[in-house]
C-alpha cells in the first residue's frame, strides 16, 4: 500500500513537470516561430550532410570470383580449402590496408578493424589438414 502511494506521488509529480515543460515550450514556439522553424531546417540540413558525407561507409573492394575454385573430393579438397581461405585472407588484408591508410578512424572503422582482426585470427586457428590425423 505504501509503495503504491509513493509511485502515485511520483507519477503525479512527473506529470506536473511534463505539463510545465509543455506549456513553456508552447509559449516559446508561439513567441519565436521563425527561429524555431529556422533551427529545425538547419538541423535537417546538418543531418543530411552528415548522412551523405561523414557517416558514409567506404565501398569494399569486390572479391575476384576468378580465384574461387570448386572443391573436389579426396586429398585435393584440403588444398582447395586452403586456397579458398588464402583468398579470404587476401581480401581481409586489402580491407585492413584501406583502413590503415586513413588518417583518423571513426568508431565504426574501429569496430570494423576489430572484426577483421578477429576473423584473421579465426582463420589462422583453423587447421583443416590436422583434423584427419589420429
């Protein structure tokens, strides 16, 4: 019962604060409509500029499909797997080279760099030719 009274008191206090904020913002918008409209348009323009320039992701180099070799059966399969992984490693290294060529890295670049490095470590730890050994 006591908790219910406290939560009702907090809810009424919060609704009073929200009402005060609503009335003050309405008065502000009625006093300065041109400034508010200008501010809104400026924020839209800044958002569009950021969207199409600063936050644009660089295009990744296309993977060469001529290096993909169909996997055959038998002993050659291990060699084909290794060649496939080598192609992946080369493309990851190309992406790393483009990221390392930048003067400064953004947060998304840093995350992408960490993902590339973890993928390289993962490929390094996979050794398909040892799984057939007793």
